C-alpha cells in the first residue's frame, strides 16, 4: 500500500534541511523507496514555487530542489534510491524547473559575439573572453588577505562541485564525436587521475578539505552554502544532462579550464601564507600546471573541434563559456561582499563550524 507524503522537515534522512515547501516535499519523496509512495503533485508545486520566486538563480527552494533532482543522476547522495532516477513525475518536475532556470541564465548572462567556426577563431575568442581582468577577486583575496576561517569557507563553497570534480562535464563524452570527443576524454582522463585513484582531482581536493579540519563527506556543507553556489553546480548539470545543450557544456568546460591556472596559483600562495603545507596546497599546485595544458586543448580541439563539426552549436558554446564566467563571478561577489562587510559568506556560520 502506497503512503501519503508529508512535508514535516524533521521526517527525512538527509544531512541538510529543506529550504521551502518544494524541496521539503521532494526530500520527503526521495526518503522513501520507489513505488512505496505517490510522488504527488510535485510538478504543480514546482510551477507554484517558480511563480513565487523573484529570481530563480538565487532562490533557495528552487536551487536545492534542482540539486536534489540532479543528485539522483550522479548517485552523489546515498540516501536517494537509484530507482527514483527516471521516475516520470520527477523528470517532468526537473523539466519545468530547467526551462525557467535556463531562460533566466540566457536573460542574465552577457552573450559574447560568435566567432567564425574554425578551431583558431573559436580558441582566440574564448581566450579573449576569459582573459584575466584587474580588480578584486576571490583568488586575490585568498592570496593576500584571507583568514583561516575565510579559507575554510572557500572550501565549503567549492566542495559542492569539487568533491565530484569533472563529473558534470563527463556527461558530454558520449554526445560528442571526432576531435571534440578525443579532446574531452584527454582532459577528463587527467581530472580522474590518469588511472591512479590517488591522483583523482576530487580525491586530492578531499585531502585539502581534511587538512583544514573540515568534513570531506559529499554534501556536508549543502546546508550552509547560498543558493547561487548551488546554482553554479546546477548550471553544469543542466548543460551536461541535456544533449541539446552539449555545446554549452563544452563552452563551460573551456572557460573553466582557461580560468583555473592563474587563480590556482593564487590560492596555493594564500594557503601557504596561512601556514599550510603541501598536503593542503597539492590540489591547487596540481591545477597550475595541468590546466595550463588543458586550456589549450579545451579551446582549440574541444570547443574549436565541435564548432567545426557542428557550426550550429557555436552560439551555445559561447553561451556556456559566458555562463561559467557569470556564475563564478556571482559566487565570488557573494563571498567578497560578505567578507568586506566583516561577516561570513555562509548561510549559517554556526552550523558550518560545528
């Protein structure tokens, strides 16, 4: 006999709390075994949540719900039974949320001009788009000013993606062909340690997290990061899990790699300034060298190769790159504005330091 879902926030096994009626309803569903309960009018609830959200990109309830729906595909939260992954009602709910989320991104992200669909022109345009700019940045702040507590906060924000580093972009592998596919596999092979599990970037990052006395369990800090941090990961999942957006996930990865090497050097310098050793800085030191190579492959062979093979995807390649930069900027602004004002960038600093 199927049970009726309740939205009592205490009646779920997740390590984090709901952020509204929609995420509470979904968490209650996902806490049950598939087939043991009705999914209920979750689509209608999603539509109402979207109608009430002034900004879906920064809406806690919407972004946590998307995070949970995507987590079912990744298998990143053990509490979610694999049988929920393709439940028709949850897939329909994801589609409703994705359409509004994607529309908001396309409206808010400044769209660069599309270059000619050649490898060199695409790479040149992406390098121009991602060129370093003067002014405040989280990497510069960590290098020069950050306290140990602020460095810990940085890792909490980044843990939502980086403890699963590379996974969102790997969805694109079976959706590409030719040079673009070969380039993506080359990049991702390095991300996953080239066959050496101890060198997987997610594993190295987990070591950094432990080095600052933090919990490296995936999802440990979901409760305390703001909606825009969840939106950054959700953007990658949106692009990676939708075949029609394969150009966007390629552009996103290209921009991601092109903006990693120099900031990683600053992060490593900052952690050394704070007194941490190679066990903590290894993750950042590794990215200084690796991503200097990856950015060349990503620009010319991955993004450029895809543009040559599928010129119709070029606008989405540029959109994905621009979205990467925009989300990184919004998350960075959230941290810097909080730190400049003298308070935590987390939703609940007391919980974060438990």
